[in-house]
C-alpha cells in the first residue's frame, strides 16, 4: 500500500518541460533534459523535502537499473523504474523515482503527454496480468465484454485448481484501450494474499492456462467462439519477458488516441477510491507485502496443438 505521507510535489513541467513545447523545440533551446538521442543521463537530479526522495531520467535502461539498485539501498522508500515513449520509432527514456514522486509527476501531466510504461524488472514479484487483443475485422461477431467475462470465469477456476486460492471476478482490474479496429484489454489480477515470483514464472502459468482453454474448446462453445480467433488464443503470451514494459493506466501509445482506462464492464471495486489508489491498484509490480505467497509454475513440456 502507498504511504499516507508523501513528499512535497514537483511541478511536472519542471521535470518534462513546458506543456507548450515539443521535444524538438525543447532540444533546440538546449534545455537541461534531452530526448533519447543521443543516449545519455539527464543532468537534472531532483531531491524532495525528505532526503532520498528522488526522480531522475536516463537514456539507457541499464543505467536506470544500476542507479535504481544503488538508490534502493539508501532511499528508505520503494524505487520504481518507468519508461516514457519519446518518438514514433519506439525510443524510450527511463525514469527512476520513488513511487510517490513518480505519481506526483505523472498525475500533473496533461493526458496528451502520458506515454508511459511500468518496467517489470527481471526477478521481481508481481501481480498476474494479461494482454488480450484481436482484430475486430477478423472477428466482428465477438462481444469483447463477454469474452473477458468468460476468460475470467475460467481463470478463477484455474487459480483455485492449481493454487487452492479463491479468486472472484471482482479481483480483476479490467482496463480497456480498444478502438474500432482492435480489441485491447489489460487485466491486472489481484490474487488474494499471493503474487507470482516473477513474470517468467507467470508466463509458464499462462501457457498452462492456454492449454486448458484449448482443451475446453470442444466442450464449451463460448470458450471456442469468444477466446479464439482464427485458431489462436486472444491472450498475448509475448508480454511475459524479462524487463517488460507494460503500459500505465491513463497512458496511450505515442501518436495514438487510445488511452488505457478502466473498462465500462470492470467489476473491480472503483467507487470511492482516489485516482492515486486506482494508480497503485493498476500496477503489476510494487505490490503486496512480505507475507504474500509467492506463486510458481511448471514449464510446458509438450508442444501446443491447435485444433
């Protein structure tokens, strides 16, 4: 949970530059910070009212990780690494900050300037998450909300069967960034008192989950018609790699207008929560506590056979 007391805030424009300036204009004026080219560390280093409350930007992921690891030893607060998309080619800057400091900066950005990602670091315990997608042109008949409902139903049964943990649909934070041509959902699963040891172990679990869904295709019409498009599962299994960047709540890909927002069919409790609490709830890492159970999974030992 987020601390009740947070450091004095820093204006977002002081960190990112004026909202009225483009990256190119800011560089031409030789401001302190620079975009991804050429890769280099930011000259700015902000300290907040409490010592060791920090936020710093880097051009290289390795430099950000090194700084974060050193800062975590002395900061006395959770340190996060985030990425910001800065050009149409997918180049990114990396932000190392205490969690509270990053939220303050992120919240003060205009919606059009939020192109940010959480970096899910290798070996870090994290919540179960899914990236669901398919082209609506390929499957215009699929009801996306019902597809999520069916997938969550099957997931709850799988978690109970494998880990003996009760999971209900209200434990799943359902985020939507769909367009007219693409169905796109992120599911952040709050398994009670448990997180995965890391997202690689999680990927093994998701592979097994896909195998179960494939087996059920012949037995359940909804599983077959809603969770598979052109013979392929709507689950993107490519998001369980080391140091994965996963888009943040309220962010959009650079040049796009599809903001990641709570879906209209989300059953996760939202009412009465502050925006800050929703932000913490939407994160994959930096969650749980030391008493949470660490979940692992076995590697798939057979080749997938699509029917």
